[in-house]
C-alpha cells in the first residue's frame, strides 16, 4: 500500500510543478523573469507547493507499520493529491484568470490544514494501539 501512496503523491507533485511552470511562463520575454530574482521567487513557490506532498511521503513511511494508520494516510493522500491537482487544473485551463496563480498560495494552505488533521488522527490511533 505504501507504493500506492508514493505513486499518487509523486504524480500529483509532478503535475503540480508542471502546471505551475506552465502558468508562470518563465520563458521568452516575460517581464517577471528578466532577472534571477523572478526565478528565485518561482523556485520558492515550487518548494511551497511541493512541501505538502513531501510530508505525505513522510507520513506514509511512518504509517506503514499499522494497517489502520495506513488507511488514514491513503485517504488523506488521495484527498490532498486529487483535490489539489483538480484545483490547479481548474485555475490553469478551465477558468483561466490573471489572478489564477494565487491558487499556488491558497491550495497548499488547505493541504497543510488537512495534513494537520491526518497527523492528529494518526497520532491518536498510534497512542490507542500502543496502550
């Protein structure tokens, strides 16, 4: 089951990065990328949007020992990955807007909230199983 979480999470991370670069368009004569600072900002946002996926991979490794925790992390990984990608696709292609890139600030915030809930449930289940 660990490999399912890893594959879903890595695919979501790659799709997210691809959509982010597509929407930023750091090629050609884009005025935002005339100096290295524009690329530094893009790299910073790339790290920000990838961190929730990396945390999922970390939780998946920890949950491997318990079947119940494994299911909690799988459900959380699916919610975070599929919903995140759906929101990014919506902003990039379905409802393009000049402010669409703000999705790369908002979605990771929501993903961190969901990760907090998953980690809390994981912690409570781990304590219950340990007693």
